[in-house]
């Protein structure tokens, strides 16, 4: 899987962050919630209240919501949120019923 990265402008410098491969339960839960609420994605209030914290979560809180808001082009938030959702989903696998379950640690690719 390709690494998920983001570049933010913080304190006048461009900084690059890479999302960790580990997916926390809270991040996965939020991913499923955002997937279900796909039609609300373009509401500006929803973007700031839901997508900014989610993106920070996927990147393991290496930067704050304020740094993301100030250092990343708002027009790129929806595409980044989509990439972040895809990143989380790719770290999971489907069971025979089509339900998403966490990878077995022993089966995980290195």
C-alpha cells in the first residue's frame, strides 16, 4: 500500500507528515461514520467539525487541527479526507459477509 502523506505550512515552513500504519479503534469507528455520512461532506461546518479532527487522527496527531486549518488548502480537505478514509479501509479486510474486521496481526503485510 502506498503511504499516505500530507504537506502543511507551519511557522513559514513546509512540513511533511506520513500516516502511521496502525489504525486505532477510534479512527476506524470515525472512518465508518464518515463513510455513512458521505452526502454531508460538502457542508462547510461538517468539514471543519468532522474532517479536520479525523485527518489529524489518521496522522496520529502529529499536527493539530489548527495547524491543519492554517497550513493546508481548504480545497484539498475533501480529497485528503477521502484518501485518509481509503488508507484506513485498506488496512482492514472484509470477512465472508462483507463486514470490515481488523487485520489479524500475524497476517499483516510488513
